[in-house]
C-alpha cells in the first residue's frame, strides 16, 4: 500500500498558510502570529495531519529551506538602494552585530549564566542576534507609512546580519565553546578568509548566472535560474568550508545588481564602456515585467520555506523545558533587546553626525529596534550544535523562547504602534 505522508504534510502546511493569511487579512494583524499558533496547535493536537516525524528529517528540511529563504530576501534589494545606503547597511549588518555579540559576551563577567564558558556566551549571542527578514516583513508589510529608505535598511540589515552571525557562530563561538579556547590571531585570519572567499565565490557565481540569463528570455526560466543559483552557491560555499549563506547572498545580489545595470542603461543613453562590453550589455538579461514576476514568486517560495521551518519549530517547542529555563529565557530576551536598542541608538547618533549615513529620527530608531525579530536562522544554528554539548538543551530552550517572544512581543509592539499610536510629527532622537 502506498504512503501518502508527503502529500498530507504538504496539504497541511499550505492549508495553514492559506488560513493564516485569510484570518490575518480579516483581523488586520500580522500573519506570522496566526502561523506560529496554528502550526503548534496542528502539530500538537492533530497528529494525523503530520504523518512524518520532522525531528528525524530536520537537517534535510534546513538544507532544503535555507537557499529559498535567503534568495527571496536578496532579490528584494535593489543595487541602487544598496549603493546609496552602503555605509548604513555595513554598520547595521557587521559593526552593530559585532558590537551586540561583544556586549552580550561581556555579561559573562556578571555571571548571568554562571555555568557557561566565555566561548558559550559568544555562541549563544551569535545565535540570538540573527534576525529573521520573513517575520519582520510579515509585520511591517501591513503599514504603508514606513519610508522606503527605512525598509531598505531593515532588509539590508537582515541579510548582512545573518551572514555575520553565521560566521561568528561557526568560526568563533562554536570552536571556542567546544574546544575551550581559541587563538585570537588564527580566528581573525580564518574569519577574514571566510568573508573574502565567500564574497569572491559569490561574485563569480553571480556573474556566471547573469550571463546564463542572457541566453533565454522567459520568466519561468529566469526564475528557476535564480533557484538553481541559490542552491549551487550555498553548496559551493559549504564545500569550500566557508559561509554558504554569505556566498548565496553575494551571488544573488551580484546577479541582481548587473540586471539593474542593464535595465538602467536601457532607459538612459547607451554607452560603450569597458564594463558594458564585458557584461554584454547590448543583450538584455530580463525585463522589468519579468523581474516583477520573479520578485513575487521568490517571495512566495521564501515564505513557504520559512513556514516549513516554523512548522518544524512546533516539534521543538517544549513548554516544560522553556518554563524550566524561564529565567534564562527572560534574561536573554531582555539582554538582546537592550543591546539592540543601544546599537540602533549608536547608529542614530552616527547618522546625525555624518553625511555618509542616513539620519535617523525617533520613530525610525523605534522601528529598527523592534524589527530585530528572531526566526528560522536562530533555530537552524541552535539545531547544529553537537548533541554531546552539555548545555544544548538549555541553548534550545532559550533560543526557542527568545524566537517566540521576539516575534510576539516585538510584533505586537510594532503593530500596536502603527495601528493605534502612529503620530504625524516625527521627532529627532538626538
């Protein structure tokens, strides 16, 4: 007799998506709230709808979902926006994350988690500083009053933040936590090597797929090319023992940037520059209409992939364990919230003292602070900690608790603000 378990699971997941969107649109609330609650209720009380043991296949689910999640986020960014806000995105995605992890690590000397080593602090804060673009977009997409520039900063920060957190976790926190000590010089060299090799590999892959897309002109083929590129870039990055996520992000952003160049040049007077010749600029890679189709499809595929991760999260939720570590969960949630608020305040201060970074007012600082929702990547990273690590159970309980709290608490704060307390006048933070 045939097993229809995959079909049943797919029907369940898509049904939850459809129902969540319908309820969210009717009640005017973020769909991610309904999605998380629905996933947990179905997984816990309707076992027949989940005929596959997700815990046994969690690693496979992760490897399948990662490229789709980050592809959609990367495609959403325009090169012109990245160029205009490059310093701001660099600060938010690299400097602010490094500052946040360092600030979190300093809590070691206050004995917040007295039984953890210094390396374990680095790993724990790297896991819980990774933001989730899908959750943020689910909340912010309902509010049209948020400026385009603020959305660009949030999207750019979410992508770069994730890459930085992954490097900090895999190449600093995890080795330090497992081995007990690390060589700072060696770690610095390895981190720089990971960054530059991932960046170079991503640029090469991005250029290759950009040229491939000039061979055909149909929206389905172009969209599937981006999917192939995302999976291939992630695979190559991991095989090179660098950051597959950073390689993937750079590859997609690079391909998209060269496509933007083509579209901009088609609107302006064409030139015969060297860069245009090596890009075969006279051959169109796609059109604005087809690119809009690609945006929409990538967004939907990324959303479904995130739903799969959130659905798997329901299997990991153990309220007894979370309650057992309730003080650690609250301490981590408060610590990450305060650290992020301070990092965004520092960003606002710098923006108001230099012309290289966008000036931030009080409302934008507020939005940036509470757009730091955790999600799929945090769950993925904590799952990848070796099973023989003494405190893995605590790491999982804390991370899941922080993910759920950040989505609901931050989400409700933002939703309440824009729904009930939005003010017309904007005031400066400094």
